[in-house]
C-alpha cells in the first residue's frame, strides 16, 4: 500500500495489509501527560509563560504521579469502545515518560517510574493496540535552536544564544531517543510524530524536515518496527494525515486520491491538564463527531489529559462512560465501518459495514424519514439499539398530499416509518440490511 492510500471500511475477511487494523478500528484514546500536568495550565505552559529551561526543570521535584493508573485507563478505554491508544512519551518540554540513557530529564529519574512501559503493558493486556506520541521539538535540550515557539524567544540575547547551539547534535539526540523507544518496548503499532513548522514568523525561521532528518527518521522507524503506522507530521508522506481540532466536511484527498486520516480532538480544547478550562464537549457531541468522522472514512483519536497526580478527571471519565454506553449498543456501526455511496438526509449521516447500512440520526424526525435511491435495495430495517423492526414503504411520486396522506416522493425513495418517541440513546441509529449487490 502506498503512503496515504485509503482502505475501504466496507469489506470483510482477513486483513491484507498490516495497516488495515487502523482503518477498521476507527476509535482511539489519546493521553497527554507530562511535567506540564503538574502546572495545570495547558501543555504549552513553558512556551506561553516564557519559562527558561532551568526554571522549568525545577518542577521535576514535584512530579509525583501517584494516581497514574494505566490498567484503570485501559479498562476505561475498552469500556468506551476504543480499539487503540496513544501516550505522549515526550512532549515539547523535553521531559520523557520513558527510561532514556541520553538524559536525566525523565519520569524514571524524577519518581522512579517508567510510565511508557506501564502504559504499554496495561493496554496490551486489554487487547488494545498501542501507540506513542513523540515530540520532534525539545525546549529543554541545550542544542535545540531558539525559534518563534521557544520559551526564550523574547530574551534580548536570544539570537546570540543560538550561536552556541548545534542542531546536528540535537538530531543525534532525537534519533537516539527514538531508537530507545523503538527497540526497548516491544511492538509499537502507531507512532505519532509532532510537529513540523516550516513557515517563518516574527523574524524567526521555522523548522522543517532537514532539521529532524525526517527521511532518516522515518527510515529508521520502519526498519526497527516494520509494521508500524506513522503519521504525516514529519512533513514527508506517511501513512495518514492528521487534522487537529476541526472536523473535515468530506473524505480527505491528496492529489485527487482519497487518503487515510484521523481527526485528533480534545474534550475541552486543551491536550494537557488545564484545570480552569471548563469548555467541555458533551458526550453526545463527541459521538456525533465520531460517526461523522467514520462516515467520511476517518478515525477519531479522542484525548484526555490526566491531572498533576496522573488521574483522569472525573468529568472525562463520565464522558468516556457515556460514550461507552452508546458504543455497547452501536459499535457495529463504527468499528469496521466506513463511508457509504448514498447521500444521507438532512440531519443525519450514513456509515456502511459489509451488507449493512447505518443511518445515524442527529435530529429525530416526526413520522418519516425518506432515503433517496434506496427503494428496492433494503431487505429489513430496524432500530439498532433494541433490534426493533421499522416499517418501510414507497410513496408514489404522483401521490397528492391530502389530510393524512403524505405527498409523493421521487422515484426510488425508500420511506422509513418512525415511532413518535425518540429512543433514549445519544444518537439513534437505524440498521438497514442491504440486498445482495447493493
């Protein structure tokens, strides 16, 4: 499979390519945790507050994730219907959650715990595929040159400080840490690199593939983990594209061809723990985002940011539980599903899995819902949550609306007859059994 080639979510049978699990599994958990979590002011707090590496490093004395419970997180993810998970092994601050021989700036040195290993073991035990996030940026490393994201950018001597910094030495460090992750922790299913910023800003140059040696980094990644899936943030073609904090309005394409993609979304607009950010997405909104994503052949990677002690916030746990209640009844409309070739009516989206078409109703119509071009193509219709049959009919195009008789529908339209009372689920789903060949 070429880079970015999309896999069809409608098929069945055995997987033909090691990356097909990603398209099939559709729903993943992102976990952002690091030294920034103890500060509770967003994962970019070091940059936003222009904190020097020396001052920021002092917070390691207070890094005590005594409530970081990877098995409990894995169980919560499984109950939510998630099939894969990604943990931040190192964010832009440079503090690693794994045991590295190349630096003392790690959770192992700070609190004696290899949180990456704990995560991997716990999620594998629950049958969940595992991925690691790794930042290409490192504001702590003395050779990482100051740029428009760096916390030292406003210092009067910032440009002079760069004279003694050497990105070649930093690249060696970067590649060395990746080698540690990819050789010391067993099979890694997904590597989420973050991020490249090539455009200049505020009189500073950005950083591009040559700064990371993206080609060499990707080659090493594939050599050490041949079946791994890699995102696009090295600024060279990878296995998928990663729109962040927005929902595409159509399947994503590159050069006219549909590509594999994953929407990365937060529950409250912040990736790391942000105590005072209360702009939480409701569970029903997240579910609508999930099925909207799958209807466009995408995945959803939903983030939680554990607090300074490593615990997932109660609000986030409740959201995962609510999503899990819906997924327990409707999983087949998401996992292994993908886009359908029919246009859904207003206020709804279609997903398809093999010979089943799923109509996700974001709004509940009164009485009827009309499906264009599906007459003669549906063997049986039912509400998915309880398996109850729905009556179907075709209304002749020339039928006149009169008293209790609805007006005609275009030829080929299938009409579903709905109960008056909306089902008590976040998003009602109608399962349509398709005729062979439909």
